[in-house]
C-alpha cells in the first residue's frame, strides 16, 4: 500500500497556486509583468471589442456574421463585456422583430487601447526591442 503525502504544509492547493501563478506572486517584483485584461483577452471577446472599435454600432446579427459565432456564444461573450462596462447593448423592436445593437463604450475603448499597448510591449520585448 502506498502512503499518501500531506502536501498541505508545503504548497497551496488548486486555486491558491493558480492565483499566485496568474498574479506573478512567486516571481520577484521586477519580473512581474502587468496583467492582461482577462475580459478582453478571450478570443471571441477580443473580436467583439475590436470589431466595435471600427464600427459605431452593430446589430447582433451583424456581429454574429462578421465573427462567425453562434447565437449562444455571442450572447454569453457580449453579456460578459456588458457587465464589465466595455460594451453597451440596446434592445428594441423593428415592428415585431427584436433588434439588439451593440456599441463600444469609452471604457471599452480605453481597455482595448491598454490591451493593445500591452501586447505591443510584449512583442517588442520578445523581439529584443527591434522594430522590424
């Protein structure tokens, strides 16, 4: 029979370990990089925010077609962006047909600009500061 080790005293389990890795808590302060905005970093949400950055307003169906997302996928990701204050959603009716429109908020634009600046800095750092 194999004896189980008690690792509780040595290393936090699950969530605490992941949180330290995510925040860089176990790295020296100089090595800890600023965090990416996890709300925007997800592929579908980055697509939504980026698309709305170049279009003043888009309907649900426009976004769905442009990003090739399913109804459910777009709905969940748009709601997450709306909860973060990055996207504004307006629902109305065109006759009896529901119409949902999305706009990028000023906070969403700033968040996208910060995200892009962070990604540009990462690219420069990995390329040794050269802008080829």
